[in-house]
C-alpha cells in the first residue's frame, strides 16, 4: 500500500479542506512543533483504512468518533488514494455527529480507478467494506503499527509486547492465517467425520437388532399359511349357496320389469286414445272449412282476375321509374364533376396569389439588402486575418519563454546536484576520516576545519544562486503561463469568429441565389395566374361534361312517369292480393273434401280397437303382481348369505396380509444383511479418514507448520535487524531471537524472546537505555517492514517513523538518518515525523505543519 493523495476536512486539528499529494515523494520529513498536527495526518490515514487512530478503534463498538471531529463542527471526512499491486484505489470515510432529528452516522466508500474515473467496490455494510479493504491490504491495523508504522508513544510496541503477542504479530506478517483457516477446516471435517462414524456405528447396531428377529418372522409365516388352508372350503360352500339365492332373485326382478313394461304400455295407450280423439276433432273442423270455400268459388275467381290485370300495369310503372331514376343519378354525377373542376381552378388561383405575395415578392425585395451584408462579411474576414498575424507573434514569444524556463530548470538541477555533492563531502569529513578523499594526503584537525569552512562557504554561495535561479524561474514560468493562457483564449476566440463568419457568408450566398431565382419565377407565375382567370370568366372548362348534361336533360323529359299514379296502383294491387291465397285453398278443398270424410270413419274404428287392447294388458299386470309377493323373503336370504361370505373373505384377506407382511419383513432381513456388509466397509473408511484429519489438524496447528515457518523466517528477520543495528551502533550492539526456553520444571516451552548482546555480554532488552532501546526498536521495526514487503501477497512498501530522534544525541541522529538512507530503495515511501528543526535539511522533501490563526492546522509541501 503506497499513499498517493490524502484529503481531510474537520479531522482533529484540520478545519479547512486540506490535500496532501505524495505522488512523486519517496523520502520526506513531516516537521513542525509539537501539538501542531503532524501525527493527525497519519491518524487520518489509519482511520480512513481501518477505523482506528491513536491506537484505538472508533465506531463499530469502539470509542465515539466525536473525539476526532474538529471542535465546533458536526461532521468530518477523510479521503485516501493509494496504490496496491499497481492498481489505484480510493477510500472515503465520513462521519456525522448525532442531532435531535437523527443519530450519528458513518459512511465508508471503497473505489477502484477505471480510466479517468473511479468505480465503487463498496459492500452492503461498513463492516463488510472494511473486511474487503483489509483483505486487499493483507493486514489489519495491529499488524500495520507493529511493523511499518512507528506510532508516537508506541515505538516499542513489538519489543515490549509479550512473547505470545510477538509470535501472533509475526504470524500475521508471515500470513500464517491461511494455516489457521486450514486448521479450522480440518477440525470441522474431523468433527463431521467423527459424527458420521458414530452415526454409522449406531446404524450398524440397529441392523444387528433387526437380524435377531428373523426366526420369529419365520414361525409367524408358517402359522398364517395353515389358517388360510382351513378357511378355503368354508368360502367355497358359502359362494355356492349365494349363487342359488341370486338366481331366484334375478327371476323375480325380471317379472317386476315385465310389470313395469306392461304399465308403460297402458300409459302409452291412454295417450294414443287422447291423440285419436284430437285427430277426429281436427278432421271435423277441416270438413267444415272446405265446405265454406266451395260455396264462394265464383267470388274468388273474379277477384283473382282483377289482381292479375292491375299487377301487369304496375310492372310497367316500375320499369319506367327505374329508367327515370338512372338518368337522374347520372345527371347529379355530371353536375358534381363540373363543380369539382371549378373548385380546383379556384384553389390553383389562390395558391398562385399566395406564392407571389408570401414567397416570391419578399425574396425579390431582399436581394439589394444581401449585397450590403456580403460586403460587411468580407470586411470582417479581412480583420480576422490581421488578428491571426498578431497571434503568430505571441506564439513566437511563448517559444522564447519555454526555452528560458528549461534553461533555468537545468541550471537549478545542476546547482542542487553540486549542493548534494558538497553535503556528501561534508558528511565524510564529519565521520572522522584520516586521509583526504581526493588526494589521499593525511588530514589534520586544522585542515579538516579549513575544508569544512571552504565547503560551507561554497555551499552558501551555491544555495544563494539556487534560490535566485528558483525565483527567476518562478517569474518566467508565471509569465509563460499567462502568455499561454492569452494565446489559448485568442485562438479560441479567433476560431469561433472564423466559424461564425464562414457560416454567415455561406448563408448569405445561398439567400442571394434564391432571390435571383425568385425574380425569374415571379414572371412565370403571373402569366399562369392570368390564363386561369380567363378560363373561369369564360366558362372554358369541362366542355365534354357540359355536353353530357344537356343530353341527359332531354332524355328525362322524354319519359312520361307519374309518381302519384304509381303509388295509387300499388295500393290497389296490395288490397286484392288476398284472393291468390283463397284460390290455393279452394283447389285444396276440391281435392281433400272426400278424403277427409273417409279418414274420419277410419279414426273412429281405431279408437274402439285401442280400448279393447288396454283392458287385456291391465288383467296381465294384476296376475304378475301376485307372484312378486315372494321378493322380500328372497332378498333377505341373499343379504344373509353375502354377509357370511364377506366375513369369510375378510378373514382370508387379513391372513393373506399377515402372510405378505411376514414375507416382506423376511425380504427386508435379506436387504439388512447386504446393508450391514456395506456399512462395515463405510465404518472402516471413516476410521481411516478420521485418523488422517487428526494428523492434518495437528500439522496445521501452531505447533506444526506455523512453528516451522516462523523458525524459518526468524534468521532473515534477525539478520536484517542486526545489519541495521550494526550501522546504528557502530557495530556495538546485536540481537538474538529465541523461540524456545526451559521453565522451572525443566520443560521446553514456545516463546519469542529478544536478547541483546554488547561488549559487556548478553542482556535482556528491558535493561537498555532510552536511546539504545529506540535503536533496537528501530532496527527490529525496519526488519519487520522489509520482511513484510518481501513476502508474496503483502502489498506494503511504505514506512512511517513518528518519533525517535528526540532520545538520540547528535551522533545517534546522524546514524539514524544514514540508516534511513540505506533502506530508502527498499520502500516506495518513507515518511519521518520530527519536531527538531536541524533535521529538516537532511531530507529532500519536507511537509511543514503549522497552526493557523483560528487554532486549526495547515501544511505546506516543499522540495529542498
């Protein structure tokens, strides 16, 4: 994790929105007086990433974040952009105090860079988002401050922790949590396999209990089969007796059905008798009707003759009316077509007048005005060309300014390089060398001091030149920016003017062409309008239709058609139409009169015959009814015999069910025998797997692979720490990490002890002074950080030092600075926090923190 940009507002002492850009920074000094807000910048980073600051958890069950909000404010916000594994991420954490209308609220937003924007990676809750960030970083807050963050007041956090805590921190750095998870998984599998083994053993016991019941099932099956053999003859006898009774019952049922059939015959005969009486009555009425028609035969014949005469005359009138209506319809069509032709000419006249007034005349009048506007556009285009010439002069001046800034930048770089070379020479003299590094001649104290004075004087001269060069560079750069802005503004304005003029010129030219064409079209349209008016005034349109209309009028006049006479004739025909129906009825009467008399005689004879048949049927019904008196006794016998047979069948079904159940249980016994063989194999396999998971649980535990990996990493950690401690103490101190020791009972126990060796021997870490203790802490912390950075999957190459220089003397501080320089290539960012002014010059970049007049904090990023 490499911090790139930090933004904070209302966090601790920072009131205004402050942005710290660390993009191009590798080693920097965060300096300022105590209490001005140096540590608050680093606290804001840890609060944004983990929700921790000053060694405490804020929110989510910890302390109230109200303590971090700037005094008098209701909310705070911290945003941190950082790089991890080559990808840029952004974390934004916001907090709002509780108010009367709502409670306090924390918002955590996690984003990933995508093109020029950021896309959200935020989970459903703050806790889930924190877990995702922690998974990306590969560590939590505790691991971070125990390795790469020398927190103010907690520089000895790793060394002063208990041996157990030290091993836990080192385990997190080595990412041994994987083996802890594997241990939990193997324990879970072990418990599940043990549970399965117990379940299979219990099942096997149940199977053995089932197998013990096999002899009992065999005896029960034999008894049931003997009972079924004794029951079978009784069932056959009862079935035979039941069949005899059912035969007698069926015979009586047939006689009863015969009674029902005969009764239905009597009922139908009565219905037929009524129908015959009805037919006799109808026949008598028809004979009376036919007699009356025959008496009016002469009157009906005369009425029919009159109807046919008037009907023929009406047909003639209908034919003339159809011809008359056809000519009248044709006349209306011709008149409509003539009217449409006149309307079309009127519309054409209106359209031509509208085109002249609304379109052609305005364009003709617009022609003279367009000439003036085109001349004005030409004048403006000429002025635009003059402005382009002025712009080229300004571009030439900008090129000169660019060349001057590049020259001043190169000169500043050379001066800074010379200053650094002088600083190296001065550092060499301060180390107490005996020979001149240039000529190898012996150096005395006086010559060394002379060289120091000469180097310092030359350094001051170079610094003065550097500052003057920077001042000149700033002035020229400012002028360059102003000139560049002016050119861009003029280019934009000139481009816009040219675009507008070009568009205007094209528009005016198109309008001029349209005006010229309008003048030509105006003469043609006027000529066409005059011709159409003349045709309308002289009625010179639709000549063929006019001739057709005259011919139709002549034909209508030649037809003699009287509509009133036609309607009167239709009424007479309608009133005499009833004689046609009477004529048909008269014809039918002549034919049917004698037949109807004969039919009436036949119907009377048939009625007498049906009455005799009905009497015979009633006598047969009475005879059969006497035979059916035995039916209840026969039914009772059938029911009694059926009950006996059902009881015997129930007994047989029960015994068959019992026998089937015994057979099924015996079949189950066979299946249980096969299943027992399979379960025995399963139990054996589960016992082997339980043994294997027990071994894996022990191997993944703290005394297994984890202990081996810690043992393997300790030499690297010890070697890195001793290399740095040797430089810090001039080869005077060294440390040893012990992972085992003997207790009072002589037993070997796991530990992580720190032993320090010097010229007096080996002592415990706690016996060393503050300055020596800090050197030891610093060496271990740097070693831990380098170990963390070297491990695969731990995306951290950042080192923060928040204290330590105050407890060191001048020589110790120089050694610490040299140590930082020696490891700076191993980290992408090293940030040192101090309040000692004389150390500022030792770092190429400084972040100077100061108090504002309002009591808040602010900072400024400067380069040496």
